[in-house]
C-alpha cells in the first residue's frame, strides 16, 4: 500500500509499486490531465508536480512517490475558475488538439511562480522539454506572456 496526497486529498493506493505514476493518476484516480505521449521523458505531456517540483509521471513509479504530495493540472482550477495561464491559452487559441497542454500548463505555472516576468527566452527554455505536434508553440508562448502580464497587473 502506498500513500500519496493528490491535489490535497490523501489516497491509499493498492497497486504494484513499480506502476508508472501516470497510470495511477489516470486509471486509479480518474485524473486525466496528465497525458501519455512518448513514455520516455521526451515530450512533457505527462508532466506534473511532486512536492512542488516538475516530474515526468511516465517515468516515475508509484513507489518513488510514497508519502509525497502530487499536483496535477486539475488543481489549477479553483472554484470553477481557470488559472490565468489556462485562460490565456484559451484566449490566444493556443491549443489545437490540446494533447500537450496539461504538461505545458504545469511548466508555465511553475515558471511564473519562480519568475513572474519571464522573457520570451525564459519561456522557451521552460518549455524546451515539451513537444507540441500541432506546431502551436508560438501561440503558446504568446499566451504565457499574456498571463505573465496579467499577473503583473493583478
Ligand atoms: S509521456 Fe512522459 S515525457 Fe512523454
Ligand atoms: S496542441 Fe496538439 S500537441 Fe500541442
């Protein structure tokens, strides 16, 4: 039995400790924001936070997160309101299929927490582990810039 805290709720998970965390989140807990892309730390679609650090849930096992606190993109929606990064992605029509976006939202919110006024290069660097097969990177970067500006004026 492994105990983890997921988006603030304590969960006891009865599964093989070698199970990739993404399967636990999606299949045991019904949290579908982390997406399985490559399974090899090459696309970022599965990225979440463990103890406030970005990790790849495809390559992290359940056993490795025993006792830790996990945050997925679901936690960014507060009282039905989207996070400013999510809102900006929508406003900029940044996503096409959207498959990459949960991972990107996790990276972007992490960036803004540490660097509230990122330059375009800062954003590009923060997103470098993330692939977007739809080629939406430019609009995604614009959206994150917009969210950062709004943060600033808030
Ligand atoms: S699915 Fe984890 S990095 Fe691609
Ligand atoms: S919007 Fe389709 S992969 Fe990024």
